């Protein structure tokens, strides 16, 4: 795709680097395609890369050829973007979303119509036959949400939702006495052991329903009213449980859904450098530094006291720092990660990112015996264009780690 085309796409310059939904329109203002993104600007930009034909196919190439404008709607999390995308596709059936895949194979979220409703993933074709996939008899269905184009993303959504609102599935029989497996791990509220009443359980189903309808404000408002009512009658423990639910909704940790689309580097590329420091395994620390557009961003540097790493294990130390860094999806995600060391550190970083479902490129800075940069491992031609910033992020990480380690050593604190 030509550079002129992306610059002429109406609305592109207004796109933010935040989660949400994007909409492509043709010259007659007809909706062509809807998609979701971790970073709206990065995702839309990816449609104008040279490898689009191989990565997305001829249908999307044709769609981009017809698109003249793009609009967006921001969401608070990627999870909400997944839900909103499905709702919009269901309502408007954009031409190229329908063409990309037979939507009868898409997954939906189904809630059964029974005393203690079950919540299931089900394919549209099974629901059309009145059945759930695992059952031979017809099942009464009360509510259906979707279809969801991305099955893997939906499964991650369900894991997050179930942690917030534990519910019953097909492996839990009401009043069976023995706790089901999900009850044992806190993902079932106790329908099997009669720990929850029909009235209380229906509240859970109502909350899940509002969540999948995208009515987050209404859901939060209802929860606040329930919490206040419980507090008035001094049921503080139950009020505290609802407070935890509200906090979970407002701070959804959807790292598994943050699958970054690789960006074409332009403008202010964000590079994060990571390093660890210790003395014979004591006072082990890790740090993160940030370089944007060739300049350090000191306010976004981060420090970590390492507690899980074995003494002297530099590779595990790096792994701990990266895992803890990505427990903070509220921090802006990088375009490139820089680590200090050789192939071991490079492979560790790539393994951690893969396990989190993140497609962020990694460069390792290999040093000589004088601790001077000798080689960049994992670098491509595009990354080499950022060589000066890569080395700056690495040097800053080393300096910051040593400084933090010495501070702890002087203070007598143990890491």
C-alpha cells in the first residue's frame, strides 16, 4: 500500500494509541469492516504494510482499496473491545466481516433458561439446532451474545469474566452435595453445594448479562446500590465482596488479550530497556527504562525488587522483571524491548512475551569483555534504524539498575 493512501484516509490522524473499535467506510459512507485493537492507531496503520496480502488475504486488500475514511470508539479495556466488536458485527453485518468467514462457525455466549442457568460457549450452528455442543437433547436458551469472530479471544474473555463473576457450567449439578471442580478453584459460586440461593445466583446471571450487553455503567451503578444496601444493614463482608467486583470491573487485567500488532516504526518509537543487578545474589533488583523518539522518559522508569529469582540466575531475573512489568497493562506498551545479554536473555524474553500472547520485537545487546556493545541479536533492518535509541535504552537500564542496587546495599535492605 502506498504512503499517500494512508495519509489520505480521512480520520487516521485522530486515531489514539488506546484500545477500542475501528470502522472502515467507503465513499458512500457505507460501513465496510469493523475490527478491534489494543492500539487503534497501530492496528489501522498495519493495514497499509507491504505484507498485507500475505497476512490478511485478497478480501481485506479489496476492502482497503474501497475505504476512504476510518472512525473509532475507545474502550477502557481490550476485553470490552472484543464484546463491542461482536455486538456491532451482529447488528450491522459489515460486508467484509461477513465475507472473511462463515459466521455460522463463530462462537457465542449462551445462557440457559433454567432455575440455575448455565453459561456456555456455543457455535451458532449448534444454537440454531437448539442444542449445546456437549448435549444430545434440545436445551432451552434464554440469552445469546455474539457471534464473536475470534474464538481464542472469546475464550480469554470468558476466563476473565468467570474470575469476576463465578458461574455454573455443565459440570456442576445443583445440590449434588460434592463440590464440582470449579467450586474447588473458586470459579463456581457453590450451586453444587447449595451455598448460593436461586435469588443470589440470578443476580450473578443478571450481572453477566449486563456485562455482555456492554452496559458497564449500568452494571457498576447496580453494584454500588447493592453494596450500599448491604452496608446499611451492616453486612460488611458481603459489601466488601461487591466492592472487589467493582474494582475488578474497573481495572480489568486483560494482558492475555493485549496481542500487539507489530508496528511500522515511525515518529516516536517507544523502546523499553530491561536489566538486573545483584552482588553474589544479594539485593537483586531489576529495572525498566523508556526511550521515546531518541530521548529518555525518566518519569516512566520503573524499579523492581526481585524475590522469586534464584541467587545469581540472571536469565530468571530478566524473566521475573518482564512478567511483573506486563502485569501493568495500564502502562503504555512498547514498540520494541531491549535486554542486556546474549541468546539466553533474548530467548527468555521472547518466551515470556509468547506466553503472554504479545507480539513485541526483542533485541538483545551482547557485550564484549570490557562491557561494551558488540552485537545486536534479534535485530532486523527496521530495528537497526533505531540502533542509537536501542543502545541508549540499554545503557540507561544498566546505569539505573546499578544505581538502584547500590542504594539498597547502602541502606542495608535485602532484595
